[in-house]
């Protein structure tokens, strides 16, 4: 994958968190612990992420804010029952230029994940696999697991993604838009149903 292939990056979160995010930025898990917030994360996955070291550093996965290259991924599929309450924040790809940013070639919680500096990480990702619409493989369960994890390749930003990098948001439906408007959120949002499940 090339840098030019990245139009924007994505962060999946409950709409209820957006006012706080606009005040504090997208915080790494460890930094967000002191902020009141809602989570869509699966507890068993967060347990794996909590203790995962980042090779070559003295940091752990929860010391980074994590963004996705493709929002239409297995994580978003897992929370489809929350479509009325969640959003996808659109983040400027300039975050890739921040110091200490790391790219993973698949879900960072995976046993087989590799961590890279930005330039090497982009080269390691197959954009056809990453941006494919589907990840199911009827004839090969192992291929499906590998593809599913690759769809969740991540950009890891140390500590936080500052608010200035957040462009706008995508919403799944009218109910989500109404919730957004009720929150008096000072960020543009649009319904984009084809990203959601």
C-alpha cells in the first residue's frame, strides 16, 4: 500500500463520547481511563491488548490511540446492533507524520501481528485485502481468519490523536443523526449507510 491510498483514517466510538473527544482528543486507552466514557470494545479483546508490548519500545498497546485504515471491518460488524448509538470519526491521514506512530499489518491484538514504522508498515499491507468489501472465505476457514484480522490493520498514535485531526463523522441512520443533533455536537456528520452493516 502507498501513502496516496489513504484518504482518511477512522475511529469507531459511541456518539456519547464525541463531546469529550472534541475536548480531549482521541485518547489512548490508558489515558482515557480517568475520563468518563462509553466503550464498544469487547472485554476479552481489551484484556489481550492491555498486556501487549510494542516491540522495540517500553510501551504497551493501551498507550496508543488506535485508528483503522478501513472502517468497514469486522470490529464495526461486531457492533452492528449499536448502529443507532455509534459513529465513525474521520481522521486526517496527517497523523501518520506524528512522531512515534506505528502501523500494524492486522488487528493489533492478534498473536501474529507485526508492528512497523510508518513507511515499512504501509509497504507490508496488501491494499486489495485491506480494502476488500468482504473477508469471508467459504472454502478455507484459516484464510478467513487471516483476512478478518488483516481488515483490522491499525495506525497506533502515541498517547492521543488531537482534536484538530478529526474532520467529521459518519453515521449509520436517521436515529443516529437525531442522537447526534440532540447532543449539540459541534462537528459535521453525515449518514453513510454503505459503510455500516
